[in-house]
C-alpha cells in the first residue's frame, strides 16, 4: 500500500465515525421519543441537531484548515466525536442529548476537511477514487450503525443475566449511542501518524517540509525514484505560482478570501458547487438514512423487521459506493450525477406509489394483535372503518388514544391496520440508496475538492458545505412533520420532483473534470490567477 493511500484511509476514518454518528440515531429516535415524551418537532430536532452543529463547523473548518493546517483541524474534529459519543450515551434529558449531538455535529466538518486533505495528497489519475474512500467509509459507518442497532435490539430481549447487568435491557439506546466511542478513539489515535498536506505547507512558505512530504508520498525510497528532488521542487513552484503574492501564505484575511470567493470571476464555480450541494441533500437522503427503521415501520412490517430491513440500506449503500469508486475516474463525474438523479426520481416515485396505494383498517381479527386491552377498547369506534392514507389513520388513533400513547404504539397500530405491498416500498427505498451512493454521495465531495482553486479551496468548501448542512438540517427537521401532515406518499414524491430539477441543472451547468490536474481544472473554469 502506498503512503498516500494509507494517509487517505486514516483521514477517511472520520467518514466512518460520521456515518455511524449520523445513522445510529435511526435506531435511537423511537426510544428517546418515548422516554423524553418528544413532539414531532422535538423528534426532528434530536435527529437534525448534529447538522445544526455541522452548519457552524463546516462554515469555519475550511478557514481554520487554511490557517492552522489540515492535520491539526482533523485531530480536533476526532476529539469532538469522542466527547459527543460519551455525553450522548449518558444523557438524562432532551436538552443534554441535543447539546451532545450538536457537539458531534461540529465534528461533521470532517466532511469538508477530509476531501481537501485527500485531494492535496492524491495523484490526479486516481484522485476521484481516493477522495471516494471517505464516502466509502461514510457508508460503511452507516451500515455498521444499522447492524449494531439491530444486534443490540435483539440483545435487549435476551434473558441472559449479563444483558440485564450491563443495562442493555432497559437502556439499549444508550448502548447504541455509546458504541461510537470505539471508532472515534481509533480515528483520534491514528491521526498522529499522518503528515500535513504538502500543498498547505508550500502555500505557507514551508517548502522544505512540503518537499519531504512530497517525496514521502511519491515513493522516494531506496530503489524507488518515482519523484526526484528536482521534480518535487518544480511541483512546489507550480503550486506557489498558482496565486499572486504566495509569500503571504496564511495571512490572507477572511475578508479578502470571501471577497475573492464571491467575485465575478468565481461566480460560475460557486453556482455549480451550490447546485450540486443543494441537490445532494434536497432529494431526501438523510431522511432515508436517519429515519430508515421508522420509514419501514410505516409499511406495516413491525419494529424488528424494520430494523432488519434498515440493514439492507447499509449493504446497498456500501456496494454501490464501491461501484462509484470504480467508475468515477473512468465514466466521469457528470454521467454518474445524471444517472444517480434519474435513479432517485424513479425510486422515490416507486416508494410514493407503494404508500399511495395503501389502505388502513382495523378488523376484529387484526385488533387482537394490540396487546393492551384498554387500547383495544378505545379503538373500537374506528373498527371496520377504512382510511385511504396514513395521515387520516394516525389522526384517528391520536384522537382516540391521545398523542403520547398513539405515538408510542404507532408501529404496532400500523402493522395491525395497513394493507399494502411493502415489497414495493422496500424496492423504492433501496433503489434510492443505490442511486444516491453511485452518484450524489461520493461525487459531490470530489467535485468540490476539484473545482475550487487552491487558494480558495478551504473557505470555498466551507461556505458550500454550510449550505449543504443547512439544507440537510431542514430536511431532517421537517421529515416527522411532513409525515404527520402530508403523509409518506406525498413526502417521497416531493423528493423525486426535486431530483428532476437537479437533473436539468446538472445537465446544463456541470463540465467534466476527470483526469485533469487541479491547476488544469482552474483553467477550465477560467479562475486561475495570473502568474
């Protein structure tokens, strides 16, 4: 394994921790909703609060990465993940849980800094594939969280004495959240084995260190002369020549950088980046990832089956992210984006169709599956009544049982009443995951790391990442409210329609960047500074 690949893998471990942190809440949200008696908005905020932290983290991460170096910022990020995991698991109130998750959300800035670091150490021929290692680790983290949630849920029902002694039986959601401590600590420890980015070192007048790192990355070892000392010097000179007054290094003020970023010259690059960033989140990916068991419960399969089906979300995610890594430097960025957006539209339409054709009716037979005799008695007024959509059925149960009881037993109520083809919904959701994983997931971060010029890469990805986080926060926060007021079918249809809009914009605006050096891409967009 080459040094550059090893360093990319270490930095991309932050993607694994992010993926785990982000999706573990999918198994937790039902338990904490009942334990802390959360409303729809509070439930949405528990899920989305890390993204609120990410909004601030990503906004400043690029600037700090430019000022203090990529490596130092990533180490701080790893420490924040550790703190968040510990305090999330120990939360005794809604406020404490949200606060701990916001701290973890600040660490989501790893999504901004990791692609910058990897892009700056990767050979141009495999840069897309190497940056995609981060996305692969994200989806592996997502998958691991689904597996862990399902395993712990099954374990919580075990009669084994040690399960009760460890508190898994009564506090399974705390174990789900606390398990993150393990990968977060490994990530934190391994970061001390990587070097600083050679491009950052060169732009901050530390040429000797930059040269040493370049030789290390390019196999300048006994018997291997893939980069000579003269070639390293030439490469450093090219990096420094990419901007005016390179000797200023990190002394560029935020105001100057922002002025350059929002200049007329950068307008098209910034617009392309924003379109890609909004498309990635507006099509509903984090609603699917972070509410996966809840979504499957809406199809009437029950809690255990919903958790097991969520595992398929993780498996499909990993498989198609690997497909994207194999294709991104061959097929290109733009074709993958268009294929993915078309797939998102088709998949969301299938899921919407599945829910649209559902009906809900409690019969004398099905109502017996509801354990509480008191609840069965209260539900008698709607026995035999058919509801054409999930919203009207849920509202009827809330009216009869009260909001807290109806929410706590929603899964069993839907399971008892719904008539639908749950396989259609499963196919639609898994199709969406495959479409996203092969396109929007990995390609966005590759593009952002490529299209922004060296001098503005840090602050540019930070600003675009902040918009990405803001859209993600809105999607996650609104999802429970949308389900309660619009219903599942309309909510998914909205995501599909947004994918079509994204398809048209990407088709018209995005140029291809595969196989070009970062400096050549600047020429394509016409943003390279005069030398």
